[in-house]
């Protein structure tokens, strides 16, 4: 009877040890999988943020280029207006009748 009880105790302990070992392995595998998923999610989020930042920079560059082009066009119009204002009005000394034109 003691021998049967001893064998039964050894069998139960073996089963418990084996099942606990399997649970630890599954837990470690699950943790590793979750870590990989977290890294993939972080990488995707970083890629999206970089793309959004690139788009924002591109829009800013386009906006600055458009503003610079408007400023250049405005300066050309002002320069053309100043030349037209002085044409035909300048006297021989290089000044216009109202004194606004210098040669």
C-alpha cells in the first residue's frame, strides 16, 4: 500500500511539474510575441509620424516658395511702376518736374 501511495505521489508530482513547466514556456512565448507586436506597432507609428512630418515640411516649403514668388512679383511691379512714373517727365538735369525722378 505504501508503495502504491509512493508511486501515486511521484506520478502526481511529475504531472504537476510538467504542466507548470509548460505554462512557463507558454507564458514566455506569449510575452515574446507581445513584445514583437509592440515593437511592430511602434515602428508603424514612427513611420506614420515621419510621413506626416515630411508632408508638413513640404507644405511649409511650398508656402514659403509661393510667398517669395509673390514678393518678387510685387517688387517687379513696383519697379516697373517707378520706371513708368519717371519716363518722359525727367528734365535735362535728371530730375522730374516734381523732384521724384533721378537719373
